C-alpha cells in the first residue's frame, strides 16, 4: 500500500483500533492529563455554536481518537461515523430497581502487585471512568456519570461488542441453529480458501484459530493496514485496489499454524463469527441483537453500531449503548438468561460461557493480570474464587459478572492508553473488594 494511501487512512485506523480492541496507534505516550484535567467539558471540546476552530473534533481532519480528544469521542461516535440502529422496540422500558449504598465509595483494596491501599472512589478517577454502575441482587446500588457521559447518553462499548456477538452465537448453538463443531466453510463457502474455512465455529468463537495476521503498525506491509482500509466506510482513496468491507477482507486471510492450539486475540475472528451468524439467520448482527435481546430486556435506549461501506455492522467493536442497558445485559448473564421474569435464552448458554475455554490455550497468550483465566464465546473467564467472568473492551470498558456475590459491575471509561493490563491492577481487586463488601451487608 502506498505511503499516501496509508496516511489518508491513519485516523480511521485509530477508530478501528479503539473500537475493535487493538492498541490505538494515535494514542499519545508520556504523562497524560489526569481524569479531572482531561474532562472534555473542562477542555471545551465541541462547545459553542459553532465551537471555536481549535476546539473542533471532526473527521477526517482531526485525530479524534487521540487522548484527550477520545474522552469526547467515546460518547459521540455516530456524529463521526455511519451507524445502524439496535432497536429497543416500541414498548415502555422496564425500570431497574434501586437501593443506593453510599458506603461503597469508601471500600478499600490493595492494587495488584502491591502499593498503597486505594478506595473505590479514588479508583474511578485513576481509571478515567465515564460511567459506573453496580447491581447487587437485582438492584442498582451504585451509579455515577463523569466527563462526556450523562444518564441519557451512550458510550462506545468497544470490544464488549464481541461478547454480544459471542452471546448470540451461543444462543444459536443452544437452540440447534448453529453447529459449533461445523467447519466454517460449510456455512460460509466464500471463506473456503481462507484460514477460517478449515476452522470450526467453536475455534472462531473461542479465538483459537491459527491466522497469518499481523497488527504491527511499524510495518507498512502489515495486514492491519489492509484490514483497516477494507473496513473503512469512507470513500476509498484514489488508487486503492484492495478488498472492500469486512467480508471481502476475511476471504484474504491465510492460515499460520494449527487451529485449536493457542488463543490469539484478533478482532477478525469476531467479524468472521458475525458473518457466520448472519448467514445462519439471514439477519445482520445489529438486527439480531435487537430481535433476540435488546427489544425484550426492557431497554431504555436504542443502541447503535458502526458499519462498513456496505452497511455491514462491526461485530468486533461497533456497539454504543447506555450504561443501564449494559447493566441489563449483565443481569441476563448473572441470572442465566432471565430478566423481568422473562426468559430470553436458555440457562445452558450462560453455563457454557462460565465454564470457560481451554486454559492451556489461553496461557500461551501470556496475559499477566489474567493468569489462570480462559476465553469462551468471546467472554473473558477469570476462574477466580467467585466464578467471575466479563465482557471487556480497551480503555477500560467492562461488564463484570460475579455470580457468588450476585453482583454486576458495568464501567465505561476513556483511559489514555488502550491495553487493559494498565487498568486491571486497580480494577480487578476493586471489583473483588466491593463484592465482598456487598456480601457482608
């Protein structure tokens, strides 16, 4: 790919990196502003009629996914990118119940790796929290909003979108509509000659496919450049001759190694799973998420998903949603597919996810803060003493489910750097401390 084309796609690649769970190449290094200093309202991003030119966040001129601009962007994706609706339907929302516990702010914990004890409230600032919700025994006990997010707003879910895609796949498997042991090529013949063709659906769901795929931004020939160019919803630059859209790109991916031996976190697995699901059901991911979950769980707000130039929803990272609606997703996972006295999917779906994937395959990825964990159906399984599991996205997005404590934590954040390894030391022990506190009440 030419230098000119690569430069014209750099901002968009920052978008795809952020949403899909990759390291954002536009993120600035060094000592960033604090959460308070980088508050988008304090910095004045996009305030005014019109905003001053130095406070504009737009595309393609602005590096709108670099810090601190990303602290505004995470709440305003559909102002920058084409999206499709995840409809909540036309019925009334079903309110969640409240039992606010003001003492949670004072719950203390020791970060992973040692250090001084920290309170829950301080950890919110340390992790650049935009919204936080805690549900205990089906009631909201804690809820706060910061920065760009208000209770009526929506925030990017980033790679938590993957968990929605994996959940839909597990539902289809439990209902017999999708065979997890089937070869992908038997469902999507277009992938026959790609790496995905010889993999099983389960290997795609658990990301144990063996893919010849590089995300090295320093390499001008790396696959990430071709993937990002294909996924762009914007008009292709002059001279572009590569694949157009997620599905065309997937057909070009080659195999490297043996499927099933090692976990490798690659967003293109979720894109492939999205195609599999759509082929089996005849519906795109956004529509199916609405039909099977969003419109039946009492949601307050529609969600929305980014799309490529052909209107294909980004299954690997395109969802934006309200905080409380992702709390409802957490409740569904906590309560085995039930919410508001209604069963939306079989309990076996959650049981299968909670059981986790192959620990030996996962260990090969070398996640220091997730040792002993696994990955199943695009959910992270901790195998800790409370049986915790989670949907996770870069920059701090989390739906953390603790079955033992009957607790769900939902967090939206805009941490300056992408990798959750930077946030886990002050997040995972905080969740455990709050869970133990709530169990004592």
